[in-house]
C-alpha cells in the first residue's frame, strides 16, 4: 500500500509592525500635555462646561504632528481618560461618565479636530496664516461638536445651548488659536519627520 505523504510548509512568523520607542514616548508626552492643560480649568457656574486649556493643546498637536499621528495621540488621550486615569478636567465625574456627560462632545471631537488642523496646515506651504486658519477651523469643529452634544443631552433651545457652550468660549478660543500658532512659529513643525507609527 502506497504511503501518502504530506509536505508540511514551515510557518513563518508574521511581520508585526514595531512602534519605535521614540514614537511611543512622543505619543505619551502629547497626551500628558493635553492632561496638564485639562487641569488648568475654571468653572463658570452658569454652564456645565468649564474653561480649560485643552483646546490649545489639541490645536498645537494638530500643527506639530501629521494627521494620522495627531488623531492617534488624541484617541489615546480619550482611552486613558475612559479607563479612569486622571487626565480629564477635574470639574467632572471622570472616566466614561465624563465622555457621556455635558462635555463629552468636546472631548470626542479632539482627535478629529487635531487631524483636520494638521491636514489643512500641511495642504500648502506651512505659514503663520495657514496655521491660523487651520487652528481656527479645528476650534470651530470642537465648539460645534460640544454644542451639538450638549443640545442633544439637555434638549434646550438653540439660543440657550449657544449661550452655554459656544459664546462664553469664543474670546478664550481666539487667544488659544493665536497661542498655538505662535508656538508653532517659534518651535517649527516636526510633523514631516513624525510618521504615523503611533497608529
């Protein structure tokens, strides 16, 4: 009786992309910056949304990193907060509850706003005016998402929602936009050297 042989192919190890240590440290440092800025917060009393420096950090990261890296850093920040690390503003319940609370819309918009600011900033030749426009649009995304979320959560009239979630923050956001743009002018963007290895 003839023997039937089976040729066994050698299993080769799958190539798993390795994330460089420098990239991981940069991503953690970026989330730490956002966390520090989140703790620079002042409650307003008439609205559940405090004034924080988070927007400044989000927009600055958008200018510094490529779109994919900026999105990944801010997504990592949200994951850190969701699992209970003290990275969100102290004027809230923390953890998942904060993501679904009155400020959830702002928080969830951060990865998208940072990626959009990065994309717009890198479309043409990076310039002060380009950075100003990119961060301005990123800020609009954050405010729009925050207002929409708060409106859905509270079922208040548009005028009330606007007065609680947009109007009080316009002057401060203008300052943060200018500050982020000024920082990038001083620091220079290393976004071209930052690849999407953190993804």
